[in-house]
């Protein structure tokens, strides 16, 4: 607040001179001595009051300084002290400025970390220290104390919590120099700290003093006065520099212990001189003039004195930031118009100072908050960048356009085996190998360096430890910096993915028990070989079957059965020495295609002279310490006499193998054309007629196999499986009619019939309040039909079924053979909220690109990978890789063929979402379904 412009300013000095001039004439000389005596008493009281005010100012400054000190300590991060430890370097950070030592302890005094910033400081370990720790631990608030030993110091104990929730106490020690400097700057007096334990430590009593050069000699003179150090009363001392008053005070127990005392010293020379001059004046002018002067002076200065008293009361409020109370106390003395003197000016100045301090504190608080927020933000950003660069499974390289490596992150150094020193000396071409065409990484990045492209993606090999090569996908980008241009290369290690793809590619064509070709791969390669060598070579087909293999499995178990399969595969490989391909084409069935040079004199259909004819096929296998004779029975056929395609050769030899009698067992037999082939064809025609009639009579029914949701621990949907009811009432499985229906183009009719029945049942479940989804198998012929979507919409509208509860299962190999069509149809079904599942996943080879591009919701791992899961580590690894791949692409995983709780537990631990198989339930009629199945969690 500023002084009003319309007020007249009269100085306090003018008022005093005018008043004294008026009253001198009426002053009573006779009262001079009495008034002098009273004035002396008053001056003595004022001196004592002055010392008390000075001491009060000291206590206020000490309390405020202690509060700021405790706040300073509370800003210290305990976790940072824990990281620094006890043996941290003695460099003093800014936050510790002014401290002599810093220590972090447990509540019982155990030292967690400490810093000593002065050679002469030792941390307290006495009872006072232990009491302070106990007090802070009990009250959970800061505690500070001034104490004296060799020297006088201030100790502060501040409680804190680490991020881990540990309660700790931060113990700091500082000197009292700044506190005394603040007192000297705030007052006209001098102050000294008296060490009450000086004798015990053989030190001087005066531990610390403001303006020591002048104050210490004065206090040492005061010490000569009796009882000065004991305190309790004011002492006067005439010195060569004038008269001084002094008093020793015991410091409040809230600020110091009994070892510390305060001596306040102030000059009283002006008062003594004034008294002497007044005495002379009174003696000259008389007692009457003196009385009149005192009377008039009182009335003249009453208002001013009130203002001064009020100021002495409100000014200390500045140190406590009590600005509102200060303005409220000064307002009565600044609101009335009149003459303005120095006291009024002081009132206005105090108000201005209060406003400035308040504004400054607000600004400092806002600035501090903003700085702390910025520091936290920068720290979080730095931490994030450090984690991103060093903890991510990516190789991150920064290099110059010439290839000189500037930085290689921790993962890259670990993968390459380079040290920090190696990185500084290496070129990017020493880390990334040339591509298949021989182009180096520098050549590949030419367009990036020249600025023609913003980023370049490559797949190149990286040299690792022990010359191990890693396959990585790289993304290169130019980085704009204030210095030289840089190129940032980020590499993702896809070595394991490539290995998995190679393994899946191999498994898609091979049997995982015998390592021979599987049925699909054999048929494909055999067809190509027949086409290639039909005109120039002799081609024979051999079909072998392990006799009584089911009995071996029953007696010795599936694991020994797999041993027999492996030994049989090796036996067949040794037996057939000509150019051939061999495959396991059935559970206990092996096929081979023999390519031999054609003899000019041999008839084209001659198989009699084949060296395999009539050969005994027997060997022994040790199963559970038993020597078991394994015999094989085979049929050899000649192309094209016994079949014009590999499918015909397989079909005809399979029929011939089934017709062999006991005498033909254990050896290879010639394929003999008989009425058997005609009978088989006739049988297939009969089956075709039965299918057509069953479609007309609607003798197809649906069985339902529940599918268990692992996360929800309940049955959430079922798969419908079609059966044909024969005219005599027997149920025929799909194996008895599905292939013939496909051959004769009947699958679309059958699929639509099954779909209609499934939607009717789905609608019925919805009306019953059952929240179930239903999976329906759809063949490629139906799925790719132009009318399929239209007919599906019509059936949904007709039955009232919910499309979002319908799941179509398509065979993986069929979908991939028609990828573009499958993707288009999947997108159209997704618009109807119909979900898609890949059936028999893993039988064909599905690349990451196919699985990524097709919008399917589920994959169903084929039961051939699940059947022996609990005892085959290789199957577990394959299934785990399929699950991880599917989950990474956002697909749900269904495991088919779960037949025991061991496999179920393994699949659940792998993250499989759904289980299906005999362990859950066999396919049943709808009225026989048990939807209350739950798995016991082990």
C-alpha cells in the first residue's frame, strides 16, 4: 500500500521539537531528580524488554530456520540415499548445501547410508541421539535440537518412507552460522552461543558469536560480572566503546538441550548520554518545565507511540508469513486521514514488504512445483529411454553414414559378444553380413544416406558370439541431430521364428513318429514322380501293414507302439534299396513308390520278377525286455496296370491287402486283379445311392461334442458332428460316406442340411436361455459357392438363430489352397458376426503370413499333436509354438483330441483357451448332453 498523495507529511522530529519548545516554560525544575530516577527505572525496564525482544527475535528466527531446515531434509529422496550407500563419494550435491553431515538410519539406529561433508564432524551416538530416534519413530514427525559439545551444532531428525515402504529416519547436522547472521541482519544487537559444557570439553564458553571481533571481547568482559553466565538478569558494562547491556538466556527446550545458552548484547550508550543530557536540562530549566514537557510530550506522541507498539507486535508476523493478520492489525492506523509521519511511512512500508513477500512466496512455490514436475518428467523420460534402449529385445545401433558405430545397446552387445571398447572400433559391416545378392549394408543404405528414402527395411544376418549367425529383420532410418548425421538401425531377432517355420514346414510333410513322409506329401511327390518317369522307367507301388499292431499297442502301450513304428520304418528303408520314396500313410501302414530302370524284354505289367516278391517281412523288437516278433504284410502293384494314379494304386492295394488270407501274411504279395476291384466300385456306387436317398429322407442327424472354456471353467460351445442313419437304423460315421459324397458333388447339399439343423438347434438353445455357441464344419465346395452367403442369411432369418453364436470350421489346407477366396468369404462372414475357426491346424503348413492375413477367430490344433502330448516332449514344443503364434496374432486356440487329464493340465498351462475331446465328453445326442462339466484345478 502506498502513501496517499493528498496528505501533508510532518516529520516526527518536527513534532518532538515543537512540543519540547512549548513545554519548556512550564517544566518544573524541582521534579528533575524524581523524573530522572523514574526515567532511569524506565530505561532499565526498556533495556530488559529490549533484550527480551531480541531474544524473542532469536527464538523466532531459530524456529523458522529449524522449520526450513526440516523441510529441506524432507525433500531428500531416501531411495537415492539407499542407492548411494555408506561408502558414497563425498561430493556435496546442491540439495545438501550447508550440511556438515547426513545419515539415514532405521528406527532403532541402524545406519543405512551416511555422508560427511566436514572432516571435523562426527555423528552422535549418545543417549540424546537414541532418545531423538525413539521420539521420531514414535511420533512420526520431525525433531530438531541445538546442542553443544566441542562446538554448538543443530541436529534434525526427519522421518521418511522408501518406495518399498520401509520406515527410515534422515539425520542431518549443520552449523549455526547462518542463524546468527540472520539475527544480526534483523536486529541491532549482537548474539553469542554459550557452551555450558565448555569445561567438560576443555573449550572456551563462547562457541559462536555474531560480529565476533567486537562482540567476543565485550562478552568476555561481561563474564567477569558475577552470575552473568547463569542468566536471569540484565547486566550493564561501561567499556571504552560505550555502555552495553547484556543478558544470558537458557534456550527453549523445543530448540536446544541444556548444553546451549544464548548471550544477547546491545549498546546502551545513547540511552546513557540521553539521560545525562536530560539531567542537565532538567537541572537548568527546573522541575516545572520538566513536568510540563513530559505532560505535553505524552499527548503529542500518544498516537505515534501506539503505532510504534503495534509495529513491534506485527513486524514479527512477517517471519511467520501471517500476512492477513498483519494487514488486519495495521489497518486501523492507516485508514484515518491526517498528517503522515515516519511511523506512518513505516506502516506503509511494512504493508508493501508483506505484499512483496507474499507474492514472492507464491511465485517461489509455483516455480518450485513446476521445477519438481519438470524434473520428474525428465527423469521418467530418461528412465523410459534407458529401458527402451537397453531392456528391449531389440538390437539398436547408431552409426555414421560411413558405417562407424557410435552406439550399440546392451542387447546388441550381448548378442554380438562385443565389449564397449569393441563397439568404438567396429564398423556396421562387421556386425551385419551382406544379403543373399552379396550387397553390403553400406550399399543397401546408399539411398537412405543420400536422402532419397526416409527408412529402409531389410532382412540380414548378424554375426554373434562364437561366430554364431542370427537372422534379423532390420529397420534403418536417418536421424536428424545437431551434430553429424546418424543412421539408426533397429533389428528384431527372428532366428527362432525361422527355425519354427522350417520345423513346421518339415512337419507338414513328415510323420512326427517315424520321420517318413506323411500321406499328403507322399501322394503329392508320388504323383509328380509318376508323371516324370511313366514313359521311361518301371514304377511299382508297395503297401505294407504291420500285422496285429493293435494288439501290440494294447499289450505294451502306445509308447512301445511308437518304438515298433520307428523300427519298422528303418526296416523298410533297409529292405528297399532302389530309388524310392517311403511314407507312413496310416496308423500301421507304410507306402513306397519304386522307380527302376525298365528292362527292354520285360512286359510292362510284370511284377513277378521284382526282388521284393515273396520276401519274408519279419524282425524282432525288444519291448519291455520281451523279444517280440514283428511281421509285415504287403502288396506290390505296378503302374499303370494296377492303377492309373497314385490314388487308384493306394485304393486297389488297400483292398487287396484286406483280402489277403493267413498264408499271405508276413510277406509281400503280388497285386492280383480280380473281382475285388469291381466289388469295391460297386460298393461305392451303393454308398452313393444311400447318401442320395438319406438326403431325400432327411436321415442325417447331428451329434454334439461339448467344448470346454478353460478361463470360464465351463462348457461355452459345442461342435456338431453329422451321422447318417442307415435304413436299418444304424448310424454311419462320416468315414463311411464323406469321401464318396465329395467325389459325387453332394457335399453342398449335405452341408446346407447340416447347417439348417444346426441353426434350428442353436435357436432352440437360445429360447431355453442357454448361452452356447455352435461350431459347424463346412467343406471348401460349399464355402466357396457364390450362393453360400445368400443361403446362410436366408437360413438365419428362417430359423431365428443368432449369427454371433455361430462358428464355421474350415479345413486349414483347403483354406490355404484358396487364400484369396477364403479371405473374402471370411470378411463377409465377419460382417454377419459369424466367427471362423481353422480346423485340423498343423496338418497342413500354415505360414505366419497366411495366418496373419486370414481373419479367423479360432485355430483348432489337430488331435494328432495332442494324443501323446503328455509323454512326447517334441509334441509339447510344437503345440506350445502353435499356441504362442496364435495368441500373438490374436487368435483363440482349441485343442482337439484331449483324452486324459494329464494332457488337459499341460494344455491349460500352455495358455490354450478351449479343450475338446473324450476327456470332456464323447459326441452325444442333444438330449444326452451334460453341460455341467468342470475341471478340477490341481
